[in-house]
C-alpha cells in the first residue's frame, strides 16, 4: 500500500512539474499559440493543480497527518 502511494506521489510530481514547465513555455516564450488551445490547456492545468493539491490535503486529514 505504501509503495502504491509513493508511486502515485511520483507520478503526481512528474505531471505537476511537466505541466508547469509547459505553462511557462506557453506564457513567456515567443510562440504563437492558438488562443483556444491556450485556454483549454490553462483550464486543464488549473484543474490538475487544484485536484492534486486538494487531494493531498484531504488525504492528510483522513490519515490524521500520519504517514
């Protein structure tokens, strides 16, 4: 069970870092990106970040902060 949580944490960290790098590239580098694609990606980025960070807080509260 602990190995599954560790693997999930690694995947969440990887996705978070990858999506953050992609967001920075799309926002700050001089690429001409379709505005609809940027809006969809921005929505997906916000959803993923909200889910991951709220999920972690909820799991910590359910575990009583013990890991």
